C-alpha cells in the first residue's frame, strides 16, 4: 500500500473486449505506458474500455472485411509477426493504450489534488495531443496506410 491508499502491486485484472478484439491487461498498460500509481484500478479499467471502444470503432469496417473472409477474431487474421506477436496485435494494443493514456492523463489533476503533485508535462494539452496522435498513427499502421499530420500555422 502506498501513502495514497492505492496498492503498489501490479493489477491482475484483464479488461474484456467484445470477443473479436483481444482482451488487454491493466498491468501491461501500467508497465508499458508508465501510468501513475495514483490511479485506482477502476479508473485504469475505465480508460482501457474507452480506448478499446474508440479503436474498435476506428477499425469496424476492416473487421467486417475480415469476418467476411472467415476470420473469427484478430488472432485468426494472417499477419506478419514480431517475436511471438502479430503486428496487427501490436498496433491495436498501441492504439488502445495511447488513446487510454491521453484520456486518463487529463484526469490526473482531479485524482491527486496536492500542490506538489502538479506535473505540467503529464497534464498538458500537448501531452494529450501527442498520445492521441500516437493512437491515430497506430490505427494507420494497423490498416497499412501512411500517417500524415498537418498543423495550422
């Protein structure tokens, strides 16, 4: 237990997806994306569910195409591998985790109200925008499309 009352132990919770897309673990999200320990597990679960819903919506047309060819889930889709994981899974996970982190970091000031807890890099709009950009880039990579951004000057 930390001084905040939250556990320092890694979560054992897996967030269920819709059966076609993979379930994702809270501990993996915490470790890969360095989520602050101040977040309660239920907050992290909420963020992952929102990230999953967003990514699933972005990829719905692709999913329908895959189902039409007989794929029962993402794991059944033919994909090059990196290590033991399909590139499709790697890009999907990055899209979900990046979107979830962008969503959750903006909640940090309401979770930890101490003055000393302020962290401009963690809480800034630029940080949120960067993680949303990562999520979009992951979707583009998943679909095999280029990712180009434009900014208003």
